[in-house]
C-alpha cells in the first residue's frame, strides 16, 4: 500500500450533527463550525440537531440507510449481513 492510500484510510468520517445538510444554507457542508446545536431527542431516543443559521432540524441518522426506518439499527444490520452472506430472510423474524 502506498503512503497516500494509507493516509486516506486513517481519515475520520464526519460525525452525526457535524454539519448542516440544507443546500440553501450558507453553512451547508461546513465541518467544525458552531452552527449546529443539540435540539432534543426523537421518540426513539435519537439525538436531534438544529442549524443556527437556517433553523433546519435533523436527526443523527439523516443521510444514512437508517434514516426514517421503523426498524432499529441492529435489525437492519442483521438483514444486510444475511443478504451479504447470501442467506434468505425469515418470513416471520423473531421480535
């Protein structure tokens, strides 16, 4: 592996609530700014964030495969793992 490839793998991903997703906002995509503040929690207990610039509210799962899903993150990951292993999904999953 070359040095630039190794450096790419050590870069960190943006954490939830680290930037505004609103494309009309002047702070859209700006990392490390102080434009987001914690704004309570959803009914499922997920952290909500509000942009101080545009007022838009988003959750910690916005922009991920888990956003807006009624199943929890563990169930979705388990289903994806079964599909990756080419196993079938059960018709009546255990609850």
